[in-house]
C-alpha cells in the first residue's frame, strides 16, 4: 500500500516538472517574438520617416512648378526656397544612398524648372521698369506669344486680300485672252474657205486624170483577162489534183479505221474460257490450244463468267499455261481470290495475244517491275514476247526511238513517271519526256490506245515482281520464280 502511494507522488512530481519546462519554453518563445516585433516596428518607423521626407521633396517640387506657372498664390521666389529645402533634405544623414538619390533626382527636376523659367522670362520686364511692378511668369510669357500670333494672323489676312485682288486682275486678263482667241478662230475659218476652193480645183484635176487612168486600165484588163484564163486553167488542174488527194486521204483514213477495228482490242470479248478445274492440283484446263497459236508460259487474267465489260472489271485470278494440246491446254493458277475461286465457265483474257496472230505494242518511258528504282524495260520486252506479244517501237535510256508507231499497234504502254528525275540528277530526263510526248502524239494520230504499266500487267494476267536481292540467274536464263511473280 505504501509503495502505491510513493508511485503516485512520483508521477505527480514528474508531471509538475514537465509543466514547468513547457511554461519556461512558452515564456522564452513569447519574449523572442516580442523582440522580433519591436525590430519590425522600428524598421517600419524608419521606412515611414524616409517616405515622409520623399513626400516632402515631392511637395517642394510641386510648389516650384506652381511658382513657375504663376497666378496660383505662390510667388516665383518659392522656386529658390524649394531648391534650398531640397538641398537640406538631401544632406540628412538618416537617409540611405538610394533615398538620397531619389531626392537628388527631384532636386534636378526643380533646377530644370528654374532654368526654363529664367530663360523664358528674362526679357519680360522692360528697361526702366520696376521689376516688382511686373512679375515674370510662364503664363505671362504665353500671353505675349498669343498677342504675337494675333499680329501674324492679321498679316496673313492682309496678304489674303492682296491675293484676291491679284486673282481679279488675272480674270480680267483671261477675258482679254478669250477675245483674242475669237479673232484667231475667225481667221481660221477664212483659211478653211480658201482650202475648200483649192480642194475643188484638185477634184477637177483628179477627174481628168481618172479618165486617162481608165484608158490605161482598159488596156491592162484586156491583158489581165488573158492571164486570168491561163490561171483558171491551172487552178482547175490544181483542184482536180487536190480532189484526188482528198479522196486518197479519205480512203486511207477509212482503211486505217477498218484496220484498227480488226487490230485494236476493245477488251470486250474473251480469248477463251475455263472448261475444267482441278482445285486440288491448283490446275485448270482451257478451250484453246496449239491450233490457235497458243504456246506454253503464256499468262491470262481470269474473269467471272458473268462479266461482260472486261475493261472496267477486276480479274479474280491469274493463270500460266504449262502444257498445250491441239484444241485445249493445261494451266497453273498463279494467283487466286480465295473468296471467289476459279470455276468452270470463267473467261480468260490477255493483252499480248489473240488466237491466230501476234499483238503489237509500243513502250514509252521507263519501267520498274521489281520496285528497285532501276529501269526494267528489257525484262518487260522479254516478258511480252514470252506471252505472245511483239514490241515494235521503244526507246533507249537516252530517249532515242527504235521502231515506229502505226495503226497496226494495239497499245502504247507508258512507264513509271517517278523514274524520270529532274535536270540536276537525271541529265537525260528532258530528252525522255520529249520522246514520250512525241510517241503519245503518234499514238493519237494512229488511234492507238494508251495504257499504263499496271493495266498492261493486269490484262496479261501477271503481277510485278517484288523487290529482291537475287542477282544470279540459273542456267538457261530463267529468273527463279517468286510467289505470284512475273515469268
């Protein structure tokens, strides 16, 4: 029991000690805060005193301005007093250098006012007059200048009257000049009458001369008539020759159009059709063979059997002939739309071959088949020839044309425009562009259809070879086949 009471006393003593420490700490912090507040108040008082002195300097500057202007209850002598007072303020030791500079700037402004005042009013008091009787101010100076402006305005009015009088005198001279002009016009009319008389005399002489000319003209006409008869005979012969030439030209155009009807493919009928499909072997059989002039390695585009306008339709597949019989052939499917597979009865077409004869083409521009940015014109010619076509007109890398475009040509194929660079990086670009333009004009002249490379490949049933690093050709000169590539 006694131990518990001692523990209670001990706890009470500890609590009292802690409270005493807290009280001492609070008292110390309060005293320190009071010292800080006192320092802040002293600094504020110092700043207030400085602000009052600066405000006093600004007030002195205002008094100096009012004294210079005058008529405001302040004598001009106040300017000198303001300068003295400002000098006293700037010498106050309690001010900092920055505060002294502010007051010094104000003092400089007041001194400037004093200089202007002295300069503008130094001649305002006449000799012999009492300076106290007439105090000079800037306002009085302005009054004097206003009086001077009034005198100048009156002088301008006088000059204006003189100018008006001069204008009236000039108007009188104009009237006299008009009278002189009237006299000159009368003299002109008299001269014109004399001229009319001279013209009448000239007409009489002219009639006489015309009679003489008529006699000469009659003789000339007789000679000219004979010349005209000879010219008419020559013209008749010339018209007859022109008529014959015209008839020949019409016949030529007619024959050329008829030839184009037979040779220019309008791409509205099929070259053949699929007669059987071996889908498991990726093979089809078509109804044309060696009797139609078909050989292996020819490629065709396959269109749905319901298509009638092949020009605007899209091929569903491409095939390549691998074996040829007399009246039919076997072909391998090289590309096929998985959603729309090849079926029996589908149409087959190619742009470079027709049953029984060779299709002629012309090439203009540069051609890139594998996307490597290099010209593949020779490869394209080989591909066309392997597919039964014949390139009868083309040009080299410098634009020199080989062959000629005639009405027998079915297509003019234009190459990749992007392969023809500018003048700086491709010195032959200008020559090639001119050659392409000339070949297009020849195609239009001969009614040859102009198509691009992609359309030709689509109609041939082939696709351009993707870019590859393969450079070595196997024995026999054939390029290793890529999936869906051109052979």
